[in-house]
C-alpha cells in the first residue's frame, strides 16, 4: 500500500490542494483495482484440467459464412465446411463428440477456436457443417452433451507450422 501512496503523491506536483487530493484518490483506486484483478487475469485455471471421457451438458450454437476464411484463435483459417468447434478451455486439437439431446444426432469435432463469448449458458460453438449434421441449422441453438474423445496437444496451427502470421 505504501507504493500506491507514493504513486499517488507523484501525480501531485504542486497546484491546488483539492485538485491534487482528487487525483491521488483516482490513482489510488485505479492501482488498487489493478492489483485486485491481477489474480483473475492469469495463473491457475478456474476450470479443472480436461480429461478423456469428461462429459458436459449445455447449449451449443453454430457459426459459419460470416467467419469463413478468418483466422481462429489457434491460427488456422476457419472453414465452415470442416467439422470444427470453439470451446473456452479445451486444448486446441482436442476431439469431442457433440450430441444433440433433442434428436440424438452426434458428430465428432476438433477444437480449433476459443468461445463461445457473451452467453454463459453456451458451452460450445460448432461450425456450420457440424450444425448441419446435428440437425440444428434452422434453430441455431441446441441443448447438447459433449464428451472428450481425445485430448489435443494445445498447439495452434501457427506453432505447428513454425510460422507467425
């Protein structure tokens, strides 16, 4: 805390006392928030490590034409015709069986992207091809079960190919 106070004092180099006090307060609050948020930004994962056979249930959505050809988080180009998916925590290259709980249809996809973003109840985003096989193209969203079939090495396409973008 002494460092926070010193940083706040350094901001005030003369001038009016009230204005200086306000700046000190803002700097102190900003530094305190940054320190408090630091443990949440990295380090240990909040999720247990993935293992073969792990089962999760939740909602799946799909993405296609809008992202076709763009780079995924793994560095490879997204192909809406490939059987791929985005997951928040599973290592890249992991293969999972996704089963649509409404109709029993399933498909094995490879994790090559991160997401889904925004909606906490969604556990996976699948490619257009995977959504077609699951019978969820029209609805856009389906209740699914995912089972880890094979864990990936976590390396993206850029590292595998030895290239940088």
